[in-house]
């Protein structure tokens, strides 16, 4: 029988292995260079997603904007700028409040894995639904994109994810014998 990998072996003084979290693996425990590379990879990916989404939203909005009379365009553009600023802040605040609440009752590693599986299972249906709704939302797509950008920017700039806090608490509970 092959020996266990060092990452699967319990840490010195611990009787249980360090749980692996989705996207972070076991790097969350030591928060070394590999952990920060995982976080940087996620951030770069999300910045690219946000840029593509904003480009799509603005292109869709430009198509709707061209249908408006020239005087209405100026007014509608001003409304979109104001709405986008408000929704950007709203997205940021919504994420930070949700993050703060999640830190109060963080998920265990098993709950984190289950939430990831549930999320992955729901995504195809949400994509299909989103395709239909995006046509209806075309006139307000910049504000919607600003909300998403605010939410994702707040999510990527947190010091620690709730799943990490939950895994640390789970590890402490299971190593102290409770």
C-alpha cells in the first residue's frame, strides 16, 4: 500500500487531516505562497469575467440607446451613470453584509463542499434563464453590470472566506476531542 501524501497526513499534533476546500485545497491552512496564488488566480479570472460582462452589457445597452431620440439619449445616459454608481455601491455593501453574516455562522468543510455541488448543479439552468432575461434587461444592463462588479470586487477583496473560518473551527473542534 502506498503511503499517504504529506498534504493528506495530519499536521503535527493533530489527529485529523486538514480538510480540503473547493478552489483552495489545503492551502488555506498555512496561507503560504500557494494559497495566495490560488487567490490571485481567482481574482484575475473574475476581473476578466467582469470586463467581458461589462463589455457585453455596454454593447447591449448601446444597441438599445441607438433606438432613442438624441435628446432622450443624453437624459438616459445620465440616469444610467447615476444608477450604475448607486448599484456598484449597493453590490459592494450587499456582499460585505453577507460576508459578515457568513463569518458569524461559517460553514463546515462538508457544508462548503455540498454548497459547491449544489451551485454547480444549478448553474446550467440559471444560464438558460439569464439568456432570456438579458434581452428584457437591455435598457438597464450597465446598472446591472455595476452591481455584479461591486459584488464580485467586494468578494475578492476579503481577508478570509467564511469557508476558511468554518474549516478552522471544525479543525479545532475535532482536534480538541469535542
